[in-house]
């Protein structure tokens, strides 16, 4: 199977603790996810910690999908990692990292994923999924900029690579 990696960073002019607090609230995920995915958090009162399970419902190409993730690593206020345990990907691990700088906090998202269905999955990635994930994370960057004092933020285009 082909494994893909997506990485982006955005610098926000907020303290490490303020920034982490925003990302530590699962309800804020809907604020930084494009509306066309119709993301619904099904476990709104979950306490973020290692071992926490979050359930979501999304719509992709009009298909309703259930997505369940497990927080596998949790080290506030520096990082947390979620891993899909049920959902549309064969494999999905998303690391959220927060690094204090003189200008604020550098937020880094690193996603490693695989699609199911072998060569058909690679074709669907090439035709649709890779582009859509770049769009989703570009939207996420813009929303993070807007919600966390975007005027002073800098961002880089999400990068996708295959291994």
C-alpha cells in the first residue's frame, strides 16, 4: 500500500497555552473544517487525554461516513496524536504539534494515511482524495489564521508526499 504524508504549519500570535486550549476542545474542529464535509462531533463532552475516543460523522461525495479516532499520545501543551480506529482510510495518524516562538506559537499538523483498495485507492487518491485533503487543510489554515488573530499569521501551502 502507498502511504501519503500531508504537512502544514501556521504561526499564530498567541501563547502556547492559548493555542493549545483552542485545539484541545474537540468542538472547535467543526470551526476549522469546510462546511461541505458536514462534520458532526458525536462525542461533544469528551475529555481530551490519552485513550480518549472521538466519534464524528462526515459526508463525502454525499456518502455519510462514521469516523472514530483514538488519542494515542497526549502531552499538553506541546502535542497530541489521534489515530483512526474506524473510518474511510486504511490508515490515518494525525499529529498536532505546538511550539512556542518569540512571535507566538507554531502550529504543525502532520498526517500520514493510506487508502484501501490497492491500485483503485491510488487512482481515487490521484483523482480526488489528494486534492481534497490539500483543500481541507488549506481551509483549516485560513480558519486558524482568522480565529487566532490571522492578521499577524503566516502560513505555508500544505505539502503532500507519497512514500
